[in-house]
C-alpha cells in the first residue's frame, strides 16, 4: 500500500442483499460480509464496500485514502485547512478517521498499522 493513494471506496446502501445481487449479477463483483450492516467487494478494479443505512443517500460514495501514520496525517489535514468529521476509530483490519476538505467533501484515511 502506498501513502496518500486512493485505496478503497465505500458506498451507502438501503438493502445489502439487493445491492450484492445487483453488482454480482451485473458485473461479477465478489462480496464478503462483515456483520449485518457492512460488506466489502472485490473484482471491480478497486476494492470497496457497502454500508447499510436508513438515512437519505445524498452523496453515497466515500473515498478512502491509505496512510500508515494516522495521527501524523490527521494533524497535517487540520494544519492545511481540513476539518475532522469523525475521530479515529477501529474496525476489523485497521483504524480510520473521516475529514472534510476546504470545500466540504468528506473523505476517510485508514491504516492497518
């Protein structure tokens, strides 16, 4: 993995069963479930996932960057004018946080370290 490169994309979905059926039948994507509210996909050109939500889906994609040192890149983001939207949290396989760029776009940074 390379620091600061797009590593993963994450979409919102109302029904994971329907969304998995749609993308697997249409494009041949493969899915791995991580509990009842999340599944990852592969065989798509870039890895990603779907998070179940009941909220209205306005901008349904989250771009996830990789960086091995979350604390350092988080500090750099705030110094350069970004805003932390969600503090560092753990998930199976690593940790991540979300930030908003100066235009309000929300992205995430994750690390397996």
